[in-house]
């Protein structure tokens, strides 16, 4: 496989960015999977025909973006989604006293449907494409707090079943990574207020028409490829949204 930096990256970009881009392309193709070590810096520098310093700067960027992880004395690895501080990069609902906890998730519905115009727009899908849609209810500290309505492109999650979702162990993004080779590395979120419809009110245990926080998220894999669209509705009576920088502290 020819992975010369100049073969895949914009030729006018700085050399370290060309190397970074080529590393991302290798990750996207699955050359190195979750938890796997990438080759030593010297080997990669020789492979790409660049200096150790240039290679290291590219790797530093990927580490800063939580795509790669350095382990002292062991090397550099592809980041895994696990139950650690990395989880709270993407989960930002906390109790109003600041207490963070991992949610207990219950799958409420699952199906394969033709993608709506909105979902096609958010996931970059063609007309007629299908998606898997499902809804999870999340409880924190014994309180039912959040409902996630999620859409996944069928082409990236071929063969996904309701049973897999019900029986998964670990976080949802870890599940994507382990079973479908889909690595979520970044998200874009937009917040607004909404009113609870009958179904979401029942799941959250609030009155129909109650005010909720609505979080609209697109999750991206390598090279800004959208892989998930979700709308979360949150009961903020005792919980609140923690901004991204604070969520990673």
C-alpha cells in the first residue's frame, strides 16, 4: 500500500499536515484498529520519507485530538472509547451539584427506515438511503434524565440488530468501534429548548408540554465523515449541560 504523504494529502499543505492526513486515511481504512499500536516513529518516518520531527508533530496533533494515545514506555495506540475521562468528552449531562456519573441505558425502540430529508442532510446520505433508528432512555443516579433518538447510516452499520444494542457492553461509541470499525472522534452540537411530546414525557416521567433541553448532535469519524445523528431531550429539573471544556476536566 502506497502511503506516501504526497499521495493523498493536499500538496500545498505543510508537510506535517500531509503526514497527519495520510495517517488519518490509514486509520479510516482500518490499517490500525482500536487499541492497536501504530508503528514506531522511526519506522513511520522512513515509510513517509520525512524527518522524525515532522512525523512527531503530526502524531502530536492526533494525540491532542484524542485519536491516538501515548502510553509511557510502550508506544502510541489508537484511542479506545472506554469508561474513563474520555467518556465525558462526549457525555455532558451532570447533576446540578457537579457530580458526574455513568448513565444506565434502556433501549426503547429500534427499526430500519428510509432516511428523512433532515437525516439525509445531517449524515450526507443520498435520496432513498436507509438508516437504523433507535431510542435510548438514560438514567443517572437512579433518575430518568434523558432520551436519545439516534439515526445511523445503514451502509456504515450493516447488520446492526436490536439484540446487539440491548446486549452491548460498554459505551455506545465503544460498541460502534468494536463491532463496526466506526471511530467517533468529534461531535458538533446545537442546543435549544423544546416541549415534551406525549412519548418523551412518558419516558421521562414529566408532564406533556414540559420544557426540556434539546441537544442536536452530529458525530464524526475520520476526515469529518458524519456517522451518527442524534437528538437528546433532557429533563433539567436536577441536571444540566456541562460545556465541552469543563466536561474534560
